[in-house]
């Protein structure tokens, strides 16, 4: 479903959000008070404007209040992100996602109306820590305290074995959500699905079990 999105703040995070929203087919209004940042992104998004997002009247004139979603991606200063969030909610934006650097910043954003608060640096730090700890892990997503999802290259001892033979839930305490093989993704693969070299496995489970994928592989090989 196509949505209209305003992205406030065109630093690294905001620019990445704006470009990915465009790739997904959404309409994107990109806003920053820095003229150069606006000019750099203007050709890549639906609209790009230089304005002060703490100015409610300026946001109203830009039509921000008529859009479906706002992403307040001001990561270097707390005060402008708070005022921009307040202004967007007063203008009637249904969903406002804001970035925060600290717990206090997040609490204030929630109190002034942010529907969701994200911690880009903290979340990226968690992902990098998990990727560094386990060689086969390509990406990590935290979904609950001490619980996550990983995309991992199939360990060599898994290759050639079926899911029934590996018995990941019993042996490792992990559930296989999907297998990515090239451009094809198989969701909830059947027990007779055989792991191929180069497969990416999407696994869900406790962090300590996810971090033990490589250590546990030899046990799976021995059966």
C-alpha cells in the first residue's frame, strides 16, 4: 500500500529512510533546515524542502499535516526533535515515528505524542555486536529482551541435510522461519527441505542459542 511520508532531518539515518521509502513506492517529502542536504536529496525523492521543522506554520504550509506518516530523524539535537514531533501531532499526522538518543529523550517524545520511538545507534550497536560474535550471522533483529531473529549463512555441517535431520528446535532450541536461496525465499520450509550451500537461514530464538549457531553445528553434523 502506497503511503505519503514526511522525513524530518536528512542526516545519514533520515536519508536512508527517505530513499528506502521511495524504493518501496511511497511518496516522500524530505525536509531539513540545511540547504545542501535538501539539494543533495532533491532528485531522489518526491519533494524536498528547506525549512525549520520546529515551525508549525511552515510545516502546515508544506502540507505535512496531510501526510500519512512522519519520521522525525533529527538525531543530533533533542529539542528540535521534540518540537517537531509536537508540531506534527498538532497538525494531525496520524503516525509519528521519532528517533531518540537517550531514555529521557524517548520519554519526552512519547509524552508529546510520538507514536513510536526508535534508537538507531543503540539498535545498530546491538546488531553489530551479534554479527561480530558469530561468523555465520549476517544480520540480527532484537524482538524482545534476550530474544531475536538472525539471518545466518548455512553452517557447512548443515549443508546437504534436511530440516528433519537437523531437528533445530530440539537440538538448538531455534525455529527456522525461512530460507533464502538466491532471490527465492521459502517461508516455513517443510521438514524434507534440504539445506544447500549458500543458503541464508532466518532463525528465531533466544540470544544465547542464536549466538551458539556455529558452536552447535558440529553436534548437528554428528547427529
